[in-house]
C-alpha cells in the first residue's frame, strides 16, 4: 500500500571527513557528506530526498554531532529508518538519534550554539594513529601562554581578524563561551571552543593564532591588538582542516542552555 503522508525526520550525523569535499553538496562533486546522505536516503525511500544540515563543515573536517533533517514519504519506524540508511552509507558516515519534527524544521535555524574540538600533537615524526585527526606540531608549546592568550577571546567580540575574507557573514560579532586548551587521553592536546555561532574558518584561524602564542611568537596582549585590528592579516595562520571536529550542536528541541564547557 502506498504511503502518502510526508514526515520530517531530524537526526544526528557522525563522519570522518577525510577524503570528502566538506558537508555541502556541490555540482559535479559527488564526495560530500550531504550528497552521500541524499543518495542513501533516496535509495531507501524510493524517491529523491533533500537533506538539510545545521553547519557547513569544510573539506577534510570531521563531525561527531552534526544535526540534519529530511522529509520522507515512508512508513518505516524511526529505528528502521536509521538502520536502513546506515547500511547504505559509506563506512565513514553514520546517522543516529532520529526524531519526528515539524514540517518547517530547518536545522540551520534550530540550534543554541556549537562546540568544536581541534586536536594537535607534538612530535618530530608523523604518528599515523594520530595524524588522521590531529595537526602535528614539531615544536614545543607553552600551555600557559596559550591559556593566557585564549582568555582574551572569551566573550562577545568583533572577530573579523579571525574570519576568512571570502565568508558570507554580514556581521563579525560572535560570542565565545568556552575556549580551553587541555591534554586528551591519547597523548594529544585539544582546543575546545563553544559559542553561539562561528564564521568560515574562524575556529581554525583562532587555533592557528593560539599555536603562535604557544610558540612564543605572540603574547596575550597581542591577541587584544589582533581583535582590534579587524584585519585577517593581523591574525595567525589557518590551522589544517583535518584536526577539526564539530563535536556538538545544541538544538532548541533539547531545551538546554548553552553549556559553559563540553561534557559527554
């Protein structure tokens, strides 16, 4: 029997962005996360399906908790939908945590904020089990200098100096509620950044700049000057994409406050 009742389903997406051209579908570029999801879902439901996401991650960037949604005409249970789509997806992509939402639900406008994690490791030699998801730094870093510099970025500021010049933002005012630098359990270090919204390359430029501070090339006072300059050329380099992971998106339907720090 045909199923003719449209349903809007939201779900979380986890992916290893290595080898993919970012989240967003692009003409003649089949290897994007959005494209792979649309192929898998369309194959399952038997018609073309358009997937919307809450954040446009760049080529090579990973995600643990991307939020997405799709409208389908299919009677499968939510668990059945997840299982059927996952078996059709490449090993680098998986979906979970489905829920029915209203027909007008758009993930891009349904979030409180985001947490990103950027991972680095210090080594003179490449370490294959870390190199896929972390930026190798061949020089020592001074954690106290990084923390001191980070403190000047907490709060609401004009982050023009920390945004790509070709971004689509109309305003560069952003609020960071968390910016921490700490060791992880596998010998890496991680930058944890939580905020209401981020501009193109913003996290990667912040990390690249804070690494310069950790190397002794910038001081905490220099960070204030960089903010005030409102000039991308004033900040440090853009950190490589492969160290970045979209760790969490805080959705309105979860009815939670934006946390002071990421907790699992």
